[in-house]
C-alpha cells in the first residue's frame, strides 16, 4: 500500500470530516484554487469539521510521510494551497463564529472568509480589518499580517489578534496568547503557516459606527500619481487607500476611448463620519477631474464587491517597500507600464503608517512597521513562454523601483527564492522564527508556505 493510500485508509477509519479523492464527482471543484496557472492533483482532500479532525489528519500524514498542504481560502500566490499527490487539509468546513458584542471580541474558525466574518461583525457595528478581497480565508491573511482598508486606523489584522488555537506537528492542539506560549503566539502573527495549522483566532473588534468609501478613477500622470501618494500620506489615519496604476478596463462607466489607457483606479476607505470623510477625500478629487467617482457613505461591506468564482487570473508579481514616490518615481512607473506588452499590468501602491507604524517592530513577526509605502507590481501572462517573458519584466521593474527600504510582505510573495522569503523578515526576526520553528516543527512538516527553515 502506498503512503497516500495509507493516509486515505486511515482517514476513512473514523476521522470526522469529508474525504475527496480523484474520480469523485466533486474532486476538480475541491482541488481548484483562486489563481490560475496551478493544476495540482492532491492524493486526497480532507475537509475536517473540528479541530480534532485536523489533529488526526496531521498525525496520520506525518506518520505516513505524506506532504501536507493547508487551504483556508485558496489564495496563495505561490500555489501553496494545494499539493501534487499529497494531502490537502481543507479548512472550509470550519465555519464557527462566536461573537461577544459586549466584550467586543470574536472567535472565528479559519475556514471563515473575510467577507463572512465582516458581515457577521459589522451587523453589530463592529469590525476587524482584513484585506481588500472578501473571499480570502481569514487564516492565511492573518498569519501573514493583514494589510487592508482599516490598516492606518486600526493596524494590521494581527494587531487585533488576542489568541489562537493551533495544531502543531506533534498533533497537539495549543491555545496560545500573550501569556501562554508567547513565543509561538508572536510567531504566528506574521510568520505564516510555518508553525502549525491555526484552527481559530480570537480577535479584538473595533467600533465602526460610520463609513465612507469606494472607487475613484483618475487620469494617470506623474503629477496625479505622485499627488495621490502625497495626499494619502498626509491624510488622517481614518483614511486608508490603494492606488492602482493600470490600463483602464472595459468598464461600462468609462468611455470606450479610455479603455486600455493608463488610469488611476483608487480605492479609498474612511472609518468615520461622512463630514470628516469628505474633507479627507477632497485632495484626491482635486488632483484631476475624475473619470468616475463612486465614493459614498454606506456599509463597510461595500468595499468587498461581488467576485466571479470562475475567474482564475494568471499573473506574475513582486512585492516591495518604498521610501518615497514623487514625480520622478511616478514617471518611471508610467513609462515602464507603457512599454510593457503584457495583456494586463498594474502597479499597486499602498501608503502605510498610522496605527501600523505605532506597533514596535519586534512586537510581532511582521517587522516592517516603519516602511512608509508598499508597492506590488504585476503582469498577466497567457502562455508558458509569455510567463517567462513577463517574469523577466516584473523582476526588472521591481529592481528598478527598489530604494533604501528593503524587504517584502510575506502574504504577497509568489513562488520565489529562499532569499526573497528571508527578505520578508529582518535578520533578528528571522533568527527568532527559525528557533521557534525548530521547537515546534523540527522536521519542517509544514513546509508548503513561504518556508522558514528550522534553526540548525
């Protein structure tokens, strides 16, 4: 009997959860992930319905020597949500939410999506900040940090984490917080899935009595791009922004003549009353006459637009931090995007600071607290040969943008080199993570991630 057959047999022998293997009607749907370009065929997909099921699955796979992939929302840029021939532990069966409105906390299992948890909490006037996509699983985004629409006001997602429950490589379930196993608690807040499988998180909730946000589309010039960054940097902390410099998509509200021309597709989110929001947003509207302006007061859920479950984009991307984006840097971005022959390309700019920067660099495994700007550059590809070509383009583009601020955001890394993974963590942070990895996963069982190798 092969190792994977041993795992399948053991899972079928009383482990609570759903088992899917090749040939089953739901196999292709169960193995699909969000990004295109990945066609991995797991030996078995196991969807546990409890933490005990996760424990059993980890123990069975470890003892059989079978590779484990962990799926929460399936949004890994590197394809780590699946495995070729191994075991996928699919957490989407773990959906419990325990909301304490009076105490302003929530326990949520890691099969819950950002949209699902946001809907459950904002109905009560409370919120925890995640990213900019509702279908992302809360497990993955939280473990890597969580940079989203509330970051400048309320910090990263990990800054709201009060506790977690995690299954480690020995099959044990640990409840961790600042007092119980504090090193492991520190590591899971930014260190990714290297230390085990988190089955649920406890978050502190923030009040969100009013919200104004939405999309604005502006002409893309060196002046407007630099001006957008300057306005975002000077804005009150209640305002978080995303500036996407990109070819105008064929959206019905944009004139046909504009389609394919470079524009700014900006996302603005103001956590506060509308009068203050309008004052904070005014500098962006003053940059140029908008092609479209959908910024309005309303529910925070409006920042999560509907998604097409059948959309699986194929793209290569690089993430980096920058110190400044003035006219020179903005023109460089526009010139580079104009020269590209990719079917679609984008430069995404997120101004950080605020609550993100007030947390000490050594308080969590996400240590880039002082980085003022995060930039992601991406190009879509159509064929394997085009992927090679666009990878060269993106590598060169990211290198040309690199300034004094070094490093990378681990949640936005793709299938990159160990050196790039290490760059996500300053030297002292990485060394501490490696020591904790050695303590909890010395055999590197949990290696399908942006892998931190156990210390020697």
